[in-house]
């Protein structure tokens, strides 16, 4: 009689722990997919950073666009894989946050969003 609540408590604790782990893993996989796909687009595409370098925030506007392109490409590719495998996730998360902030201020803000309210509505995954 006394054993059943102990087994139930252990099972519920295990499910609770697994739920937290799977929630974080699914978030890492979603972000990894988005960053890795963006890196692949840059890897196979033409460098258009020279066209928008004057929109980059300081100090990123001081870096040559060829170097910025390579850094962005490889941080998205390697960072995406690192998120999938859980390697140096804090380092790559912070790096990808900085990369995203630069992208928002220099690419997405002037073209996709015009106000802070539009930005807070969210981000849409698309192939365009």
C-alpha cells in the first residue's frame, strides 16, 4: 500500500524532468535549424553585406564586409550544429544573439519592420 505512492511520485518526477529536457531540446533544435539554414544560404550565396555595411551598428560597420560575411556564415553553421549537440551552448547562444541583434538593426528592421510594435509581434519562419 505504501509502495504505490512512492512509485507514482518517482514516475511523476521522472516525467517532469523529461518534460523540461525535451522542452529545452525542442527549442534548441528549432533555433539550430533556423540558424543553420541561414548559414547555408550565405555559404552558397553572394556576399551582399557590402551593400548594407553602412546600416551595421558600431563597431560592426568598421569590419570589412568580406570578413563579416564569413564570420556570420560560420557562426550560423557551427553554432547551429553546436546547439543540436549541446556543445558550448552558452557561448554560441550569446554569439548568435549578437548576430541576430546586428541582423535586426541592419537588415530586418529597415526592410521588414518599421516600428518596435511590429518587431514585438514575433518572427516568422519562411523560405523567402
